[in-house]
């Protein structure tokens, strides 16, 4: 390596450098060799070569991303449950079984299959109305009343005082407990499948037979008020001039929807207007939003429930004799007010029906008081479908699996078992018809429902014997009722099992792709000897060719075998062609491949951390306690780093290494105090992320955290720059002013947000909302717009000093000390690292804003730890090992939990979408939610290149290859986790905890892998390009970033 | 930097040879004997177990191990040149009660005084409960300290340079260092069953850690004295 001879692409710093040198030379009157022309050409070649290699590396990682996406796609589509949707519909004139001896069917006026009981209905859906919100609560020593208790007594009171006019029962939802899935269940009577879960906010029109469609077929006029999800499901079904839909996604708004519904519903109930409609559907969202925003144990929830209480009182007064009033929840909410999963609190909603006339009965006098808890006498939500259909004289929707609710058919005396048997026979017969059609369409083996068929025959025998014997006792009807009801429940349980149907070949294809992609990635990351950047080209070209051939093969196969599904054949063909191609590429460069078996304690530590974590996902306990396991591993890394630091011969290295290792451990533990416990961790875990375990707002003291971060973190980061004299140029502006200002703004945002939430300044709500949103936008602009301009145009953080020969700086580089003065480049020691690290701090700022105050603290600690890790890696000379990227993977996963997330769907902080925006806007809304959810992993993925760049000499060869290797290792960590969670989920697909624990963890692992892939490509490797170009501008191209083949050959 | 200490040989008199094999059995028997009462009520049981544990460890050090500064021990009071005296005839060594038991007691004190706080702090950093279970954590640290550091201090003394090597895991593995590594690794692995939902009493803090430490001690002692003897931990 020659002595820092400046190559004359002089600009900026380079010019300063040249000027200083020229001055010195003039002063010393020594000659300057002029090789300008040569050097410029070489330099240009170097730059072009670097850019080409960089592009190839980017392309290779994109190729890996595609493999990951294809593998995950095939597995997920095979794994996430599917149910065949039949488009048959029930018709008024065609009852499912011969009922001529009971009733003459076919008239919507009197009732299609059964005489109708009500002319009209008002159906009120209170989103997230949990059963225990509606029943009285007596405080005991062990349990004190929470805010949601006793705030909504009207439902219980009416049902208890007037059992013939009203009843209240727990109303159990089939998970997933997201509103869209629930609306489907509540209107079609079928079981949801998991694959719908993701479409909650997009909405699809329902193409199965359902209650709303039946109402419309019967020419009923339906008015809808409230949540606009209904319009996505039934576009054009509602009376256009009376219907008032409201945006459902803005969970921060507690009142707009509710006030709108109330405002429009009462005029319609007025006798003058009742002729304008047949059914009103009112969907209140306030309770749900209060839950999401504050949690159930909050005064806002009590206020909301009292408001509902008052609304129902008024409705009871105003409703007329021929109208049925139904109030129900579509799901409950967990202790923090979120929902989506299948915990008890999430599935236990309430159902209440009311009639002005005595109508409802009880099969037993014991049932006169509503159940005290949701465990007693629950009804399934699908039971609403046959109940409402028959009460309103409609046919039961074709796909229904529910049973009529007994209170509504037993008669006010509680003894009309004949009617109950009748309606159960109708419902059972419709289920039977549906099951026949389904079995036929799907080609099912009759043995799967043999048990149900036997019950069906028995029920029909019981019915026939009653019909024959003319004289029938109540007990006979009771028996018949039980027999039909047994058939219904048996069919339901068969269907539950049946629709847990997995497409095993697809799942296996997906896993195969993921396994092979993992092998490719593993060899690329840890098994290549020499230049990654150079070796990528052959791998990529053959891989890409293989993909195309595979794709064509897949296409061909689908023509030959029409039973193959096109997407499966194409995905699998392309992926496997590509992998085979890369395999050939590896063969082509086989002399460069070494067996990727760890050789050092660090290699083993990386492997053990990754594999132990992956193996743990096979057990639900270890999956639940992932955060603690990560803490354990990170502390272990810290201890190993202490031991390793003690081995360093250089005293400074030893001291620094020890300091940073211990700091790293302490910071990990400090961050671990930020916890958001998942339900399964309780009682061994106490949530600290929010004000209380049952809230989703920050405590007042937590608002101080972002300020502390704003005041301390820029200084801390600065100290890592100052250590190597890199606190120069744009770094000063960025770290001392922009970053600090941005962090202060984000702290101010959260203070304003708390002011808005807590209504500290009543009357100024709108101003506060507008201001805080502006502040958030400004912060993001500083972080990303200003940040990226700084990052793109900044010169390396160097300073050139010409001074008399006296002092040597360890962190500087003395160019020439032959004369009386010397040129010193301050910041030489960490040109690459400091230049690149600006990118980390930019994204740190953006992520801090979108995390809650506690999360901002966690992200601040994470950033500090990242810089500490750089020092540990440097002082222990570990930049070439796998430990750095793997520890970043552990750190990212650890802080995912420390920013208030868990491996559950309900922990997604959807409301973060509204930090900078008032309404949903694509692509910003998903971007913000992803940034909030995976902020920690994103920040760590961005930090990976700095592991190998930190304190590397500017002219070190093949740094681009080192970056590629480190990024590949980092992605490898997540790819192993993803493969493990995928395989365990596939393997444990019949496990009781599948939906609660394994499936969400699989989804998280898959999304994290794709996010990290994308971040690595676009931000990390992409950012490294900017950083390399900038450094090369000063130090020249011949050596930076890549070693040119010619150079290397000469050395060999 | 001085070369790493040579591996330590246990004394080769009859008592030492007998007791060095008896010791791990006694240690494990003690723990097994106390296990049910530890599970029933960890704090008092762990406290009372400390006394016999200390007696056994002191006995082990006094009977089997060369004290600091002794001829076949390692560095210490007087600095020796490496390799200067490797082969003193141990059979002739006069076993003086005072020169054995007193250093063993001193080792107990000088290993536990800094050892317990440092280990307790480490347990906290590894995720031990911070606001509760302080007595349990301290007792776990005490057990680990008695097992891992007492013999180590007895043979290596409190020399700073030597301890830097120990922390860096640069000393040669022998029976004594094997005990230390084994205890620590055992305690580390002891955390594995804590999260499992088996609902067993013994899963409570800190029983699995202490159990792991005892098992690790035995395994480390046996391996360190046999197949791993003389090897070093390599980080590279």
C-alpha cells in the first residue's frame, strides 16, 4: 500500500488535503510527482468497477429476497386454512326438509319456513362489547372494581327484571376476533378461516349466502349506521338516503362514529319514520376505540359505557311492539383493550335481545337471571344467524352452522318445546343440506361425517315417531329438540376440524425453498473464501438463468398437468431453478468454498445462539418467553466479550473492550425493564410499557423519557465520533443540531399527544391535534429528507491539519513526516465507520418518533448499544467473525419486545399510523406501522455494514465484500429463525396453541425476514454505496471498497 | 505478558487421591439430600446447606489442592520463573494443619467477599428478578461462589495478573478451573427449564440455577481433571 498518495480527483476535502500538501511542498521546495493523467484513468476504472460490483451484490440479495418471498408464499397459502365457499343460497319457497305437515312455506309476508315473530328489527352492534362490561360486579378484597365495571347496567337489569321481554347471554366469537371476520360470522353463520385475517382493513364483498343478502331478497329495506366495514362487505345493499357510514380505522377518535349513529338512529325510531325501514343496523365503535386507545380500565371507557347505557335506555322507550331490539358485541378485548386473537377476554362478547311484548322464555327457572360470568350458558355467535332469520321470517342462510337460540323460541311460558324442536329441525336440515352440497363439491369421504349422519338419522326417527303417534308429550318434543341439536353441534365440531385443512404439498414446497435458500445463504455468508463481491457475479448469472428455466418448466408442467395450480408450479419452478443455478455457480467456484463450520468460540456462540433460539420455538413456553431468552443470550455475549477483552494485549483495547462489554450488558438489562407482557406471561410478568397493565397510554413520567434521550443520546453518539476525531464537518451539524432538534421535536410530539389524550386543555383539542401532527411530519422530514441529503452530500468526516512536528494523534494519520511540519488527517482512523454511521442515527430518529415514549427510551438504548457493539467488535478484532451480525440480530429481536410488541397479532400498534397523518394514506400508513412494529430490527439491519466498516483503514481492500458477508450473515440469522418457526408451525399444526402462539410467531418471523431483506438491500447495502463513494472521493478508488482482480493477482 | 499458569495437579498423597474422588460424590449427595427441603422453602434450606458445602470445599482444598505459593501450585506469593520448579516430590510434602486449613479459610473469605456480590450482580444482569427474591439471588450467588471460586482462590491467590487470566479464561484447564467453568456453564444451562409450563415446584427461582451449578461443578471437575486437562479455552 503506498503512502497515502493523494489521487487527484480533488474536490472539497481532497482539495484541502492537496492544498495543504502543496503548501508544505512549496515550503520545503521538494518536487511533486505528476501522474495526474494515469491516476485519473485508474481512478475512473476503479469507480466503475465498484459500481458494477455493488449492483451485482444488490441483485444477489434481491434474488435471495425473491426466494424467501416465494418460500413463505407457498407455505403460507398451504398453511393458512382454506374453506370452499359455496355460492348456493337458501330460498324462501324451498325449505330444506319437508315441512308441509307443520307449516306451508313460501311467503315472506308471514314467514318463509316458519311463522315470523317480528316485523322489524333494530340490530345494534357495539364493537368489542365484552360480556363482563354488562354484568354487575361486586368488589371483593381480592378484586377491586375497574372502570369498565357496572358502567352499563341496562342490559342486565332489563333481562333480570323482565325476563319475558329480554335476555342476556355470553356471546362467544370464533377467532380471529377482528371485526371483518366477525361480521362474516355473524351474518353467514360459518366459521372463519385464518386466511381472511389480514384483510380486516381492506374488506371484501361477501359472496356467501348471508343474513343481509336474505333481507334484501325479501325486499326488506335495510338502514346502516356506523362502521363502514359493512359497506365493503355489502356494497349497495343499504338504503342510500338513510344510511350513514363512518370511517372505522381511526381508533383515536372515540366519538364521531357513536355520535353519528345516535344522531341518526333516534329520528328513525320515531313513529312517523318507522315505515321507512325494516331493519336498522347500528354499529357503535366507541367502546372498541376506547379500548384500543386507553384500555378497558380507564375513565374514558366508563364514560363510553355510560353513554351506551343511556342510548339503550332511550331505545327501550322508543321501540315499538313489533320491533325486535338486539344489542351485541362482535368480540371482546384483552386487558389492554386490543383484540384479534383467541384469548378468553377477546372472544367473550355479550348478546341481549329485547321485545316490548313478553316474548322470551327460559327452559329452566334457574336461567331467569343472566349468567354471572361468560363461562355459564354461552351461545355461539353463529347462533344469531338462524335465530334472526326465523324471527324475521327469512330462510336460514345456506352455509349456516349455528342453532336457534332457545330463549327466542321456547315461548314466554318456557314450555313450547314443540316450537323449539321445529326450529331446530329446520336449522339442522339446512345444515344437512349444506353439508351434502359441501361434501359433493369437495369430494369428501362420507366417513368423516359418519357420526353426524348417525345423529341425523336418530333425530329424524324421533321426529317421525312423534308425527306417527299423533298425541305428543312435552318430553317427546324435548327429546326431538335435543336430537336435532346434537346433530348440529356434532356437525359444527366436525367442520371445525375439517376446516383446519392444510395443503401439505404446498407447505412442503415452501419449506423446501426456504431450506435451499438457507443453504445458499449459509454458504454465501460463511463458506466463501475470498472476495464476496467478485464471486457474486457467477452465482447470480447462473442463478438468474436457472430461475428463468425453472419458471418456464413450471409453466410447461401446468400445461401438461392441468391439476397443478399455476402459482404453485411457477413459484416452485422459479425458486428451484434459481437455487439449482446458484448450486451450479457454487460448483463453478468450488475451490473457493470452505465448509461453513465455526472454528472459533465466536463462531460457535453465533451458531448456538441462533440454533438454541430456533429450537426453542418448538415449545410454546420458550416462544412465550422469547424476550427473556434473548436477554440471557445478550448477557452471555457480553460476558464472553469481557473475557475476550481481558485477553487483549493492548492496554487501551483491553480497557475499552471491558468498558463497552460491561456497558453493553448493563444497557441490555436496563432496556429489559420495558415490558409489555403477553397474556400467557402473566402473572410472572408485569407490564411497564404503558401507565398500567390495562391501559394503552403512557404514564406522565414516561413522557420525560424522550427528553432524556434527546439531551443525552446525541452527546453519547458524538463521543463515539470524537474518539477517532471524526466529529468534523457535516457530522457536527447533524449530530449536535439536527438530530438533537429532531429528538426534541419527537419528545414534544408525545407530550402533546398526552395532552390531547388526557384533555389537559379542553377546548384546544383540534389545535393540539394539528400541531402534533405537524411536529411529527417535521421530525420525519428532518430524519429522512434532511438526513438523507446530509448523508448523500457530506464529505468524509475528516479535517486536514498542517502543523509543526510535535504531537501524534493516535486517531490521525500523518501523511509525511520528513519535513519540519506534517500534514495530519484528523479522523483517518474511522473514516468509513463514521461516515456510514450517520445513516444509523437518521433512522434512529425516525424510529424514535413512531415508538411510544417508553419505546423511544428502548430505541435510544439500542442505538447506544449498537455503537458500543462496534467498539467491542473493533477492540476484540472480531469484524471478520459472524458474531457481530448475529448479535445485531439478537439485539433487534430483543428490542422488538422492548418497544411494546409481542409475538401476537393484538400487540400491533395500529394507532401509530396516525402519528404523522390524520387519515389512511398509502403507502405512508403501512410504512409507519412497519416502522413502529419492526423498528428495532430495521435499525439493527441498518447497523450491520458498520460492523465491518468501523475503524477500518480507508484503503482497506475488499470492504464491499466484507459488507456483503456481514449482511448475508445477519439475514442468515433471521432466515434460520424463519425456517424454524415455519417448520414448527407446520409440524404443530394440530397443536392446541397453534393460533395463539405458533402461528403468530411464524407470521412474525416471515414478515421480519422480508422486512430485514428489504432494509438490507435498500438502506444498508444501498447506503454503503454512498458512504464508499464519498470516502473514495478523498482517498481515491484504486483501493477503496474492492480489490481489483489485477491487484489481487499481483499479490498472489 | 506472562505466560498462562500451568495446570494444577492435585496432591498425590493417599488422602488426596481418595478424597478427590470422594469429593464430587459428597457434594452431589449433599445437594441431593437437601433438594426436597430446598424446593419446599429455598431460603432457609439454601442457607443451611451453605455450611456443609463450605466444610466440604475447605476440606477438598486442604486435602487435595496445593495452596498458593506451594511448590506444585501456581505463582503467587513469591514469583517463580515459569518452569523453574515443576516437579517437587509431593509425597514428601509435610501436611501441616495450619498451612492448609488456614489458607483454605482465607480462600473462603477472599473468594466470597467479592464473589457473592459480583455473582449476584451477574445473576441480576442475566435476568434475575430485581425487586423481589433478593435472598434467593444472594444465596444462589453464594452457592455458585463456594463451588466456583473457593478452590480457585486457594490455588491461585488474589494476584491481579493471575485473575486477569482467569477472567479471560486463559489459564490452563485443570480440575480446579474445570470446577469453575463447569459451575458457571451449569448455572447458565440451569436457566433453560425455568420458562417451561410444567408447573413444577422446582422450577422456581433459583433452584434450577443452583442445581445446574452443582451438576456443572461435578462434570467440570471430572472433565477438567481428565480429558480436558492442560487444554485452554481458545477464542480464536
